[in-house]
């Protein structure tokens, strides 16, 4: 039998509905029904065991991720990346401890990879009670650190890609300390996601060491990628480089000074704010960022749209909306920085 995601499966749809009713307590049953259909279709599509194991393990890992993070959905979080090989006596370790401690004192929670080095420094600074650890099974270097070893917010993944989703999906900001291949992989992943609009705008702070780790990286970006046209100048709005953990904290806090969050509704970009903009301020944004808008359209103040009713806790926030061109995501970061000055 060829299964379809539409309700065209006759008795199978009835059986799935009965199963969901029998289990009880299933939220958004239409979506859960689609997941059941997807699992059944996967079983029909392939007899290759490794593929089915990957699909099964992925769903189980993501389900558990949601379970662990869900109770803290309304707490702001900061993800910290950095080398597992940074030792406690090194200056960057202590910088990370101070950075995480300061954020925790301001009400943030910290997400790290749960291993040693910079990851342990982040958990140590925030304290176990304000920390998450999204660990990965590796044959070396990556056992859970002593701060998070028995923490209920420790998750251990089989797949890097699931772990990366947790790092980015569950956070409001990302700080990257110097590190190796893994750190650079994680940082470039975030650059790409923000540049292409595949994650919501969020501050990305590169915390530098005394040797200029990130300054040398930045020089390469300018002299090789920018000069050759592989990236645009506006992409440099995606990140901030600093040697000061106090400034790193300030960058994160100021990003949410007036900006709250975004959502796309039928092609319209809705920017939710902490305080209402005046007509003059909206006009300034229009004049300074004309490239963001589809030609012939305006930035307008708006109330919540009907489609936003599934986020009732955000309905009271003021909004502006615009027909975004879906090209200048780096410029969108600069736009958010500008509206935060009002």
C-alpha cells in the first residue's frame, strides 16, 4: 500500500487516529500523525538497515533534546564553543569562566558540549544549576566534564548533526573561543546558518586571545574570501570580535535591548520588539536600509497577525513588518543593531 501524508489512506488513517486516542495526551496530533506516516513510509522505502537505524536514532535523539530543554524554554541561553584542550591554568579558560559566571548572574543559562577545556570552563562559570551539556560519543577527549557528569541536563549524542541542532536551536547567542577543527566547524556552521537565514538572527561573539587567534582569522576572511567575492562586506555584521569578556556580555545584552524575535508569515517578515518605534524612527530605518525591502514596499508598525496566535505569550509585543528580500541577512543583523539604538 502506498501511504500518503494527506488523509487518503483509508483504514490506516483510522488505525493511527485510534492509536493516538488510545495513548492519550498527544499534543498536535496532526503533526504526530505525519511522523507516524513518515516512519511507515521509511520502512517501505528501504530495506537497508543502516539507513533505518539512522532515522530511528535521529528521531529518538531529537525527542530527548526537546524533553530536556522544554522546561527552560523561557530562559535565555548562550552557547559556548571552544577547544577541549584548553587547560584550567590558561588565561582563556579563566576568561570563559568569568564570561559564563557573569551571564548566569544576569539570568542566562549556558550550553556547552559538556567536555573538558573551554566547555568545562563554561559550565564551571555558570554552575551546574544554570548549565546544559550536549555531549558527543567519541573514542577520545570527550567524556562529560566533572561539572555536568550527573546533571539531568546532560545529553549524549551519537550524531554530530543532532548535537549541532541543539547548539543553535536552543540558544539566543553564541560565543566562540579559540579552538581546533571542531570549534571552527561549529563557528562556520553558525555563520552559514545566519547568512542564509536558516536560523533566527542572534549575536555571535568571537572571544579572542592575546595572540589574536580571531584577528588572524578575520584577516584571512578579508584578504581571501572578501577580495575574491566569495562573501560580501555585509557578512561581517554577523559577528563581533573582542578580547574582553565584559564586552562579549554587553554585545549579547544589547542585541536584545529592543529587538525580541522574528517570524515570517506568508512572506512577510515580522520583527517583534520590546518597545514601540515612533514613525520617525521607522522612517530612519527605511532610509538607512533600503536594500532590505522589496522595491516599492514600506516598513510599517503592526499588531500580531492571526498566524501568530500559536505564540500567545508574545502577542502583546509591538511589531514592525516588511517585505524582506531574503538576500541580505548580514544587513538584517546591522538593521537589528540600528533599531536597538532607539
